[in-house]
C-alpha cells in the first residue's frame, strides 16, 4: 500500500513537472496571440478614425502639417501609454490639439482612445498613408512661397544680408499666403510693404505679431514663431525697400478667382469631407467640438466674404485654424460655394447633437 502511494505520488509529481511548464508555455503563447490580435484590430480600426479625424492636421503619413506636430517619430512612439492617452483625451492647451474624450467634450470613448494609443505606437505609416489616400482624405498641402537659390544669394549679398534672408524665409513659409509674396497684400490681409507701417515703432509691430489683432484675421504667432524668428520677420518689414532696390523678382502665390458653379460646389463638398467634417460634422451639422454651419441663422447672417475670411484666417481662442496657408483661393471659394449651396435646405433650428 505504501509503495502504491509512493508510486502514485511520484507519477503525480512527474505529471506536474512535465505538464505545468507545457501549460505555462501554451498559455503564454495564447496570451501573446490574443495581445497581437488586439493590437492588430486596434490599429486597423483606428486607421479609419485617424483618416477621418486626424490626418487633416497630422498628415496622411503622420509627418505633421505646418505647426501640427508629426506623430510618426520615435519620441512619440516612446511616450508612455498613460501620457499618450492624456494628450488624446484632454488635448493640449494653447495649441490646436482638441480634447477628444467624450467626457471632455470630444467624440471618442475611453476604449477608442486606448485603441488610438496602440495605433500611434504600432502603426505602419506607409499603410496608413495608402488607406487615407484610398478613402480620398489626403489633406491639402501647405501653400508656400518658394525662394530660389539665386534669389537667396541676392538677398545675402545685401548689407546684413544673412538676417534679411532669415526674415524672408520665415515670411515665405508663414506669411506670404495671406500678405502676398511681394508684400503688397491680398484680399484677406493688408500689405506689409507699407511706408505707414514702417512709421510704427518696431516693438509695437513685434507685439502685434505676437498677440494678433482682435477682430481681424491676424492671429497670434507667439506660440508658433520663436522670439528670434519674430524679430527677423519684423525686421524684414523695415528692410523691404532694400529688397525692392535689388529688383528681385518675387514669385507669386497663385490666386484664382473663379465664380461659383456646380463644379466648384462639388469640389467644396469633397474638400469639406477632408478638412472640415471631423469637427463640424457630417453635412456641417456640428459636433461637440465645433458649431453647426448648415443652418439658416449662420448662412443667412454671414456673407460669402465673411465665410471666406473665417476659413482663411481661423477664429482666435477656438479650435478653428487658419487655412489661408494651406488652401488656394480656389479651394477657399469652393468651400464657400458648398456651404452656400446648403442654405436653401438648411434647417431653421439646428438639430440636436447626439452624444456618441
């Protein structure tokens, strides 16, 4: 009897020694497979949401657009899951990064935000870019004034030319789309090549650039340009006559003037779905993040020129960015034409926004 018990105990021990490690290995493999499935599903699901809501600011391949930062970087991927979730949920103060969590006024549940965190850390950005393009949601490129090497060399040859060239490059990237490549102004912003402006103390113009001008399209640049960059571009205003004396040929930022047409409305509809729908909602009915545009009150009281300026210059202290440096005149007019086309059927009372 004792021998039998001893043999049974030995067999039981042997079973434990063999089976338990095997179970641990199999269980570990199963958990890893489940985790891999979760990440795959999270990335695939979030790719669609990224295309519809985020690509317009961060780019189809996550490379960033303008002042909106890239997501396709090791620095972002190495952030902790908790920190990434906080940024997505709550946004970033003083930037265009909105709060996306439902409890913060956004449209994403906590589960969706967790999926987004996995997406940012695991995404194959080449696939994301292809999918964004496939959905027709690739955002428009930033419009910039191009400075040729010959033009830059001519500027550098002037007295204190290095500083002047720095100012010109900053102006070309950030200001030319509104103020014109030759500084003569456009329909959405005044001339900066102005003798009257040059009678203003330089410190006041620096403050104007930093703070913006209330009631105009001139937004604050304090969180976009460094103090040195602001000084360089303001210095350019006072040196503009020196540039003109060189007879430099300034390239023009393309400006198109096209009347409203069915083709323009269709182009605006397509562009609205790429650039505006994520905040202003399907067909412009609004979301918790941005107001409705498809309503009689807004459309009847806001003339075309004002809508154009709002889109081009943005709205201070809101999440509405300035699109003037990213959209051509044709694009801006197409959006105005599309919104105006909604007026006849727009509801008098904005429908209630349904929480997700």
